[in-house]
């Protein structure tokens, strides 16, 4: 999906939106206060432990990975920071680390881990680091009163400590997911509720692994001391590799689909850029209607390949405009396209969306999926308008679609398409 990336790709801080500026300003003040308070103490509580966990955070930030949808995560760094915030004892020594020291160590570690990325010309990832730091700070501040009151540090009360840690780790995960959803909803002009659900669904497996690992490190540190970090690095790195492969497979799928969609353009069956424009329109309409991220991904794939069935036609349709051919020809193209896609064996949902794109929105049993209705309207609009930014031409195309909403097109989809078209036209005129 074409999305606006985080602030690191923007040319200057003036180009950041107010939400990011507020987040970075708040985190910046918190870090300054934490560093000042830690420096005023003239000595870290257990310097060797602080150095060990700070180094682990730096390594984790260096090895951060990309997740679907342009997200970034640093599971190793987050695990180390949460475990440091939840420490009760290191060996036989009680370890009541002030919350501000946790923030200072985590901030320094994240910064050091981000420097190689900056040196290599990659984004610094300030928004991601700030979000993770807020989550860690919430856990650290909430955990310290329990430890100070000796609610969890008494012998034999491990189950109380576990319950408190699990609850706080969950809160930290929710804080990170909520901030991520707020930023993503603003970036994509999506509904916050949908963005939050997508964020929680995607982050749940990784968040569970991070939370459990942080709790286990905290408990194991009492027996193994600082060496516990080395024991847990291996499994966490394996988890990162698994998520990296998953993200890489999704990226490969999208690249393959885009290359396949270009075949109809190269062969002269559709206008140049038609598949890409329909895909962008369809995803924007789907987002306007509040579709979940997984549904949007399938919609993008299907919209890119919606005309692949034209390759089986003996003679190309003039201009590739399927809106101008008969219902039977539209259905034949859709069936052929779905058959080609289904051969991949992994895109069955996408094939179904392509197969149903020629069905009218009403009067067909069964009714076509929402994604197919979106593709049908977006394709018809682009067949009539193409790459033109002419206001009158767009208005005429939308009016034609509205006249056919009784049977052919979904009224809700057409109205959402109208909203998207108006925004696109306004962006062209600016």
C-alpha cells in the first residue's frame, strides 16, 4: 500500500505533523529530565547492570526490523528495556532502580543503536523510538511503587510479582499500540478504531513474545545475574528472523503482483498506469469505508490484477475499458483473471475478489464482496477518466456511476469514491 512514511523521510522538522511534534517534544522533555536527575545523583544504581541492559537495548535498536505496512519494531531493544524496568533483584542484591534512571538508560541505548542507521543514510526512526520509550516509561513508573512497598519483593510472593508484571507489560503494549494507531490514522486518513484494531492484531504476536521474555529475564536475573541477557538473546533473535522473513515474503508478493499487472499494459491491453491508478483508488476507497488492513492488502492485490484476464482475449478491448463491453465479456475476463491468480495457490482471497468484480452490486445471488464492489467502481471511474485531473470529466464519470447505483454499483462505494476523487483533485490543484 502506498502510505506516507514516518517523519524520518520528511525534509525537515517543519514538515512534521503536529501530533509527531507533540510526541517528540514530550519525550524529549522526559529524557532531559531523566538524564538531569540521573546526573544529579552522581552515580548510577548498579552501573554494571545499567551498562549491560543499555548495551542490549543499543544492539536491539541496531537490529530493528520492518513490519508490514511500513512499520518498524525493535523487539530485542523493547524486551531489554522492559526487563530493566521490571528488575527486582540481580543475583542476591536488591535492585530498586529509579524510573528516571530506566528512562535515561533506555534513551541512551536507543540513541546509540540508531546512530549507525543515520550514518548509513537510513531513517533515524525517531517516532518509533519515542513510542517505545513512552511505553517503557509507563511500565517503569507504575512498577516502582509496588517494589518500594515491598508488595512483590517478599520471598514466596513470586505469583504476585508475576501478576503485576504481566498487567504492566500489557499496559505498556496497549500504550505503544495506541500511539502507533494515532500516528497511522493521521498518516493514512483512516479511522482510529480501525487503525487501532490493525495495530493490535499485527503487534499481538510480537508483543506477547516481548512481554513474556521481559518477565522471564526479570525473574531469571535473580539466579543468573547479568548473564541472563546472553541466554535470552538467541531466542529473541530467532523471533526477529521469523518476522523479517514474513515481512520479506509479503514484500515479494507485492513486487510480483505489480510486475504481473504490468503485463497487460506492456501488451497494449490497457492504458499505461491504469492498474496502478485503480489500485490506489480502490485502497483509498476501502480506507474511507473503514476496511481492515488485511482486507486492504487483498484489495490492493486484486485491484492491481483485475484486468489480467484480458490477456486471454483474441483482440484487445479499445483502450482496455471493460466498462464499455457487455456483462458477459466482463464476466469472462473476471473468470479468466481469477483462474490465473488461483494458480499461485496462496492468493485465493484475491482470486475471489477478481472473480466477483463483474457482478452487479444488487440483484446477484450471492452478493459480491465489498472489495469486488470497490474494484468495479474504481475500474469504471478510471476507464472513464483515466489519468486526467479535469474536474468536469470526473464529475461526469461520478454522475454516470450514480445513475447506475440501483443495480450496477454500490451507492456507499460510489459516495466514498466521490470523496476520494475530490481529495485527489484538490491535491492536484494545490
